[in-house]
């Protein structure tokens, strides 16, 4: 198994896990870009958004709702947070496993501007 996130799911690589169920795992980023920086991933390996099919609609919808719940749990929901996902090399995706970044705890710079 070469995917670093699959190795975290398998317990082969330690992580600061903040949430886990049968479908998802969320853990703190080892290079945080904000006071709260979580990575939320499905346990099943899906390389990127381009690999999604209609069969994963429920999975991805639940992932977004989980991000909302984790933002509340982390105390960043009221002040605001960013939920970000990169797709492919040009989009900045470094690990070929779908992952959402949940960032908050400070005013975030406008990345789009």
C-alpha cells in the first residue's frame, strides 16, 4: 500500500485522529495552515474528484456534512471556516486520495483574489 492516507486508515502511519467512523477519518494536518487544519478523507481509496461516480453521491454529501459538524466541534463554525479540496496536479493535489481541508481559527486570506 503506497497511498499515505490509506496507510493512515490502516493504522500503519500515526495521525492525530479527531474523528473516525466506518466510512471516514479526520485528522490534524502535520503542516497546519491555520490554528485548526483538519484533513477529512473517505476510508475507501478514491484518487481524486475526477474518479467519482454517481455511486459516491451519498459518500461525498456525508463528507461535507461531517466537515460542518467538525467545524462546530472545533469551535470555528460561528466565526467562519474554509472547506477546500484540490483536484489533480495543476489544482495542487499532493496526495492522490480525495481529501478535504477544513481550516479556521483565524481570518483566512482570500485565495481567489
